[in-house]
């Protein structure tokens, strides 16, 4: 059996959405046990009605607008802190939450611990591309300020993830910048470029914003501030396009007929950009799998995030990534 701790209080939606997602994950995976972290009045009745669900009663929750580090220090009985502690103690083998990214990062770094030699964990996500190409992007929000040596480690973790999870041989890395020329970028970006170029032949130069979904690179690295802005821009663009398509179909019968024919393709596009299919982004560099779901989560996203965390445990992803990071033959 694989035990995954799930934070019931994570996300912008009501806790019932998370509970429904856990229920679907349990139904989909007969070898899964879920440690359900949340208030007694929610988790105890839920666990009483679901096999392979165990209650982790917590009296506190960390809100999205709280200062992450302060909240982690002051709210020791919060679902995020207790969930990460459960992984460290061996009660669970992985943790999933759609709560505060900063709080999860802080609690996981302290509670779960870093792989030896890793300076800073980073949030990695997988972006869709043409002909099924997938691009690993990091950091998506854990580290707003990053030194060049840490960014080189991000590249190593991203390459390891692309190789182990996506099966890409010799992943090519791009640095997100405002132009493809090596002279483009801020002084900080130029220092990143220099460090990456010196690190290995796998560095393929600068990536522009248009490369994010183009499949030009296998891994794209940047600091957490830039990465988070880029990711939210993609999500906002996707929502706008889908909203406008819906509006046009409501206003025009001709457009409605066309949309009906394109409906399967539009659904696939929406799934690829929403993140629900993957369940969330993974914190690379930790001693156990920790996945972070989107704040505006759904039942499917919670289900998939829980199952993805279990899959990462069973695939020994942490051990393989740790080994591959320092494997020069990757």
C-alpha cells in the first residue's frame, strides 16, 4: 500500500471538493491509502465512510493571504505543516496540497527536507507543445530571487525530471529571457546565461516567451518570480480564449456548429493548459514527492494530484532524480 497525505483545507474551493477528489482517487487506486489532513468535523466522518482513508485531525489552516514563513512557524497544527511532518515521520510517503505555494514550500523544505547537495527546491511543471511534445519548466514560484549557481541546479533537476518522467534523452535547456540572442536580458539574466553555458553542452541558449508552448526546448529555467508570472499569463490567455469561443458560439449559430465539430479538440486543449490532468506541479529537490495543486482546484485535479503523488512514490522518482542530477552522462 502507498500512503499519501492530502490537505483538505488547500485551495480556493470548499473542502468538499477536495474530499470528493480523494474519494475518486481511492476508487481509482485499490493500493492507495490517504491520510486526510483537516478539521475533525470534516475528516473523521469522511474516513468513517471510506476504506483506506485515515484521519489526521488538525486544528489550524494556512490561508492564501498569510505570510508563508510566519504562518508555518506560528501554525504548527496546520494541515500543511502536519502533512509535511507526517511524510518526515513515515506516516505518509508523499504530500499533496492545493494550498499556499509559499507555505507548502517552506513547510516541505523544513519538514520533508532537501536532497543532499540541493541548495533550493524548485517547482516544476510540464507545459504542452506541438505533436505531444512536453516541456519541463521551473521554477514556477518557489524562489523569487535566485543566484546563478542555484539556477544551474534547477537546470539539472529539470533535465533529470525530463529524462526520468518524460523519457527524453539528453534534454536541451533554455533560459527564459527577452530575446534569443545571448546578449539579451538583464544583468541577472546575463549572469544566468554565463553560468549555464559553462555548466554543459546541454544548454541551448535563451528561450523567449513564444517558446514556452512551441516545443523548442525540453527544459526551460528561470527564477520563481518570472516563472510564476509566465505561468499565470499562459493560464489567463487560455481562459480568455476558451471564454471567447464560448461567447461566440452563443451569439452565432454558424459558430456553434463549428464549435460542436471542434469540441473534442477544444476539450483536449483545455485539459492540457488547465493542469487538472497532471494534478499539479512537483517540488523537485526534496526527499519525498510533494505536489502542489492549483488554488482554483477541481475534483479531477485533486484526484489526479493524489494519484500522481502515489505514482511518484512507486516509481522511486526522488531517488532517480537525485541520482540523475549528478550523472554527467544524462
